């Protein structure tokens, strides 16, 4: 077994539960980074002479789209294109002086890939079955493999390394299957299996 169980109750021990939630949140974050599972938007107000705009949200994984208030979309990171906003990093946009002058935009709507909802701080005695997991059910298999790999082979540990690597390989294979099945979000309506399954 990956987890330690109480011999009397048959349930996961309290010590294991305490260690489970951080690994669960890490696994959720890894999947949200790899797959486009959640999206949100932030409006940034433009100021004359200001060309760099860090987003203020706390759950932003990556900027994906930029629109003006008239719903004109501006492609990101196009070299030599003055109307293309540049991603300085995953959460900061840089605009050119030409962009400000030619578009006359006063605000932009930035669409971004969002991370999972933060798990509530663990409280002793809480049944893990009541912890809400922010993840479509199709991704539960790789999540379980990821958690198992982390428990068996945490960073810097050698015990259980081989078995932990086996679980990580299964995690990777499960992710590859999902990538082939196109179960992440798509900006073009009707082109992903989430819509067909009623997730969005």
C-alpha cells in the first residue's frame, strides 16, 4: 500500500492525512499547468506612458488571450508586430508605444489559464472524503498516480524510489492519453470533449 492504514479502523492514519493534502494540491497544480482546465479574465486599465502591466490575480498560471473592449483579439508574442502584446513572464504583459497609439484602447480584457481552487487548511479529524477537489473526473487517474509517486519518492528520498518512478511513469502515460483525447478547454467553441460532456 502507498499509504499507512490504521490496523483497527482500516482507514488512512492521521499522520498520512496531514501529508496528503499538500501532495494533493501539488498534483492539482501540476495538472492545471499542463492542461487548460480553467480560465478566467482580468481587466487592466491602460495608462498613458505605461507599457508594462502585471496581472493582480493570485491564481494565474499563464496569460492566454488579450482582447480590447470591442472584442478585438490581439495575438500574443508575434515578433515584429507592434500590435502584439508580449508576455514578459507568465503573468505580465508588455505593450509597445505603437499599440497604445494605434489602438486607442483604454482597457484590455486578459484571459488566463487559472490554477485550482486552494484547498482549505487541513483540520485534524476531517475525513478526506469531504475535501472538495477542483478537477474534472477525467483527471483523477493521473492525479492518483502523481500523489502515489510523491509519497513513495519525495524529493531527496531514496527509499521507494523505484516504485515511485513507476507511478510517475503511469502518471505520464495517463496524461498523454488525455492529451490525445483533447479533454482540455479550447478557445474555439465546440472543439473539445469538455463541452460535449457538459463541463463547460
